[in-house]
C-alpha cells in the first residue's frame, strides 16, 4: 500500500480503527498474533500499559499500516529486557518504510524507558528485516531469534 501521504507512528491507548482489517490481513498471511492481541486486550491480560510497555501503530492518513508493541520480556528470569510483541505490517505496506519506522519507534521507547536490550522471536521470513534494522541473531538465547543491545557492554 504505497501512499503519497507520509507515514506517522503514534502510541496507542486503545485498539485503533482499522484493526479488524489489519487482523484479517494477518490471518490471510498465516499469522495469528493480532487475534491474540485482540483476545489479550479484551480480557485485559495485556494492554501495553505496564511500566516500560507501549503499543504503537503506523498510519498513512487514516489507513492503518501496521502495529507492534513492547513489554517486559516474560521469558527472562532475573534480567529486565524489553520484548517486541505483536508486530505486524500489512502485506501491501511492506517495503515502503512503515515497518522500519514502527520498529524504530518501539526501539526508541525501549531506550527512553531504560531497557538494557530488546529481544524478539521472529518468523524466518522476517529475519532479514530485523537484521537490516540493527538487531543481531540471538545465538544461544531461549525464546528469541534476535536481540538489540541498547547500552554499551550489554550482550
């Protein structure tokens, strides 16, 4: 979905207009993460409102291009790290900058809220995207494919 309108990323406090269409695109793409997001939001299990957490959306005009969030990484014990969660960009909007801007805002939030690093578990087809955005392969780490150190000396 190439648009003449600039892409803007905003922090969300509610699921945005267009969410159902974006979730349908994800299902058609074989991804369930937005259905899980909807279930978690509806049940108040996860609303990205804990300290250090946030949910963001990328828009071109009123069109929702993608969304993704950051929470404390629930798979780590004894270490405070952020985790990219429920990250999805509409198939027609890929390779036009929406994903990079969205992920950039998530990483900026992680830095501003003092996470030492950010981890993500990405599908194989997204590895090149995360690596192009500065993430490193997470070698020997459980429950993550990629990691981005945010502080000097952080593995």
